[in-house]
């Protein structure tokens, strides 16, 4: 990690640096994650930029509006100029959920995300996960018809199951969702 190029740039694997950032966020130390990003931003990695967005969403703030403004500042200054990918949009959606601004999710999904990206399974699952996990007003039934038949994200499956229990759905409805996800082989 301490190796440098001829012009003094740090060399590192962005995936490893991202894991460190994630760990600091999980330890409730988003400031440390941001410091790591600043140390390695010369790598120009979309992975690091996406993780920066999530770290900023975890920063303490006095209001949801302040959190949203921080997220949008990173989005507009760091990620958007570099042409966002589907995973960048997934990070934006998750950051909005983390920040408590779930009322903005539908607007962002409808106006900000290009139609081609909305077909991306990982992005769609990230959006549905965020709705189920962070939007207290959302019900499982409100997103059930948008769920793919084969869900890849275990987080989305768990969010769906949790929301079903919270909404006190019938056992038959619970089993109808649970069984196809866990009872059959998840191998492709």
C-alpha cells in the first residue's frame, strides 16, 4: 500500500481500500473512511467514489436536509462528472436511504436514473432494498410486483422478509415468497 509511482501517486488495489472504508463506516467512523478516500483519491476508482458517497451518508448531521445536501454535493462534484455507472446510481440510492430521505427515492429513480440503467438487476435490487429497508411507509405489497423472480441480493430477500413480518402478512404469503428464494438451489 505504501508503494508509489514515479510521480508520487500511491499504488493500491481499490477493492482493498474500499473494504477498509466499509469497515470504518461499520465501526461508526465515517470520518476515517473519508480520510482514506482522500489518501487514495488519485486512484480515480469508481469503487472508492461510490464508497465515499456511502460514508458521507453516515456522517452525523442535525437534519436530513443537511445529509441530502452532502450526498448531492459528492454526487455532483465527484461522481457525476466522471459519468456514473449503474453501481454509482445504486450507491446514490442507498446513500439516500441511509440519510433518511426516502421521500426523494421515487423522484431520483424517475428523473435522475437513465432508463437503460433501470434495467440493471443490481441497480433495481438496490432500489427495492432501499425502499423496503429505509422507507417506513412502504409495504411489501407495494414493491412485490417489482421484485425479480430470482433475487440475487440476500439483503433484498431479508428486507422483504422483515417487511412481511412487520406488516403481519399471512403465513401463505410469507411462504410463497420465502420458499422460492431459499428452498431451491440458488446456483445459476
